[in-house]
C-alpha cells in the first residue's frame, strides 16, 4: 500500500543468476548455499547450489563463498538536498547507500529549505525519480522550518507521500507542540521520529559529559539530556495513543526509558547507529572532528547497553544517521565543527568487524536489524523469496579493506571509521529489481 511512497530513477530490470551464494535470510531461516535467479527484477527462483540454469541474456555471478542477504534499509539518512549539495545530493547519497548494501533509505527534512510543505516535497520526489539509485522515502518536518512553534500541514504532506515526520537535528522542545502533532498523527498516520535532546541540558555541549570532556575542558552533553526527553515523549505518546520512533539512541538510561515504555504498551520503537554501537568517547580524546556527532559517543557502559538493547529487541533497528559534511567544514577546531559522521558505506562492515567477528552478536541478528527499520515506517521489508521484488546484497565477509582507501561514493569523507581496517565488503546490490551497485574489482562472468 505504501510502496508508492518510495521513489527512484528508472533502471533496467535485472536478470542475474547468482550461483552458489551462501543465502542468509534471517526472516525465513534460510542459512545455506543456494542458486538465486533474479529475472525481470523479481526473485524468480531459489535452488540447491549448481542446479539453476541461466536464462538467455542473464548475467551470471559466481558467488561461492560469498554471502547473499536481503538488502538493508536505512530509516535515517541526510541527503542534504535541497540546498547543501556541496555535502551530498540524491545521486551521490543513494550511490553511497547502494555501496553499503542498502536497498532503500529514508531522508531527513533538515535541508535548505526544510521539507515542510507539499510543493517542496513534490519537487524532491520528482528529483528522486530522476536521480535516486535506490528507492528513497522522504520524512517531512513536524514543525515549520524546524522552528518548533507551528505544525506543518501534516495531512497534506502525507497525501504528497511523506513516510513520516521529524524535526531531526532538533528536538521538539515544547511538550504541547508534540502533543498536538500526536493528535494530528491520529488523523493522517505517519510515524513521528524524534531526535531527543533537552537544549537546557545539552547547551553548547560538543561531546559526552564525562571524565574525558572534563579532562579536555570541552563542554559536555549529559546522557540525561536524551533520556529525560524520551521519558517525557513516551508518556505523551501513551497519553495520546500516538506512534513514535526514537532516533539514534546513545545512552544506557535511554535504552531503559524505551524498555519501560514498551512494557507499558506505548507504541514506541527505537534505532541505534553503528558508531554508537562500535565506538565510545575514548575516540574523542584526540579531538578528531570526525568523532563529533549528535548525540555524542558515550561510555563503554552505554555502548554495552545499546548492544544488549539491539539483541533483546528493545532497540528495533540499526540506522546510520549518515550525515555528510564538506572537508573544510570539518577541518576547524573541535568545538566549531558541525556534528555528524557519514555511515552508509561502512555500516555493515563496522558491525561485522566490531560485533560479529568477536562473537558479541550473531550475524543473522545484525542482518535482520539492518532491515527492520522498514516495517517501522510501514514499508515492505526486503525478503529473499520467490515472487518478491529483488532487493539483495552480495557480501564477501572475508574481504579486508581500509576505510577511505580508494575514496568514497558519498560526496563527503567525514567518516568516523576512516583509516580503520574492516572486514566484510559489499560486492553487489540489487535494489527494487535493478543493479544499483557493483564493486569495481568484482568481475561478473557470462
Ligand atoms: Zn538527530
Ligand atoms: Zn540525523
């Protein structure tokens, strides 16, 4: 019903035989070698390894030893269009998504102008029809100009295809304003995605408030800035029977707040980012501006709580919060640098290297949580099953690579994993039935 809300550029329907890949489809439990035939943009057939024949004109991908996953879905990216195309645009952002194994992404509205009216949303969707390499959904603003004092025309934005609403980059500071948004949501649908931060607590903070910020003399953002707002908004959502999604959880107290709300039956979901799952404020000791993001990297205890939340399902999905910035914008003193890290191209490899290989989380759980964001926004979840639209990603789990070597598909290079050696590389992504990415060194025969 709502697939119409995602848009992408027209591309030829793929006809590809992927031979002898190890198919891992966590939702149906397939975890073994299979031939997978994609024909006319659909998954046509799955067969035992070496049994399927390539139809005329098909590409054949010899994939023995490689893993085939359902394509990932990222419910939180910044594509910087319109207005900040020097950081990213629809083409480069969705190319980065495809390179990371994503078959769909949801773009945030904190652009210039803000996506707060139907004409702006319509023109963006028209542009995505021309330039997006993977399907993109647009999340519209909750308040006009993200100013927090006047609601957008939510019903009209829904009609125009908004998959949900958010003031991301900023919290909805006024409880009364969020209450009103929840009341409108009852009429027009669409999840409210919330960036949780109490500005009276976060103030001018540039990193996590703790022993390292004290040592460095940098103003801190306490974890209660996030967790107290989550507690407030969960109560409001419960009171109005609204549906909220908490963006980029960073703190143990926040995981507790979400868990409590879920226990009480509040319609709430939550996401965590690869950087918060893999890194801590220790990484900020050198004042590397690539480690500056909002919410900030926090303590090891917080990181462990996020991992546990992802395992238990209190945290529903992974979202990258891909936030590109130009080099000269980040090459300034730490306190002046803008918040944000790119993440689309490194998300799977970072989680695989830091959490799966050391035995912290199982591979199938990570693959599942990289796709579970779709259903939270009432979008179809990619599945490897006959008759489904082809949304798959082929990964070499053994491939080691140095992040940033050979550049990025994104227009920006502000990646917190830059320079790290990661294991696991996306070789091929098929999104909405078309080949959206093919690694340069990856040869296709036939
Ligand atoms: Zn945010
Ligand atoms: Zn964001």
